[in-house]
């Protein structure tokens, strides 16, 4: 089982708010390890995290998977299971440590 972590970073004087999706180092042996997506205020918080995770999954060329996301305090973790491509969002306990 593999996981991708997404985290919200607030705006600074130089950069707008954004969501960063990160994959573990050996994740599918791809060079792409992270994606930065600007925060879309027209969407909800979870939907912004979903878009960032989905973008990274697309760049890693992962298809036909079920993605289950869980809130882990200051970030979300997306777990990959074999199955159809869709998102199931479930809230979990606070366990988002580096």
C-alpha cells in the first residue's frame, strides 16, 4: 500500500496559498515526487487536497485505483487501493507526523 501526503500552505508576501502533494522517495520509481497546486477558493478545503493528490497520481501515471483520503491534523493522507478511479474521503485521527 502506498500513500501520498497533501498539506496546505498559507499565503506569504511572495506566494499565494497552495496545496503541496508529496510522494515517498521510491514511489513507483518516478522522478516526480511532488506537485504544487494554487489554492482555489471556489472549491472547499477537501476538494483542493483532492485536486493536488489527483494531479500527482496523474503525473505518476497511476490509473484505475481507488483513492481514500483522511484528515490527519494539518494535512491529508491519500491511500491507494486497487479498484476504480474515484475519491472516498474519510476523516481519521490526528496522526500526520513527518
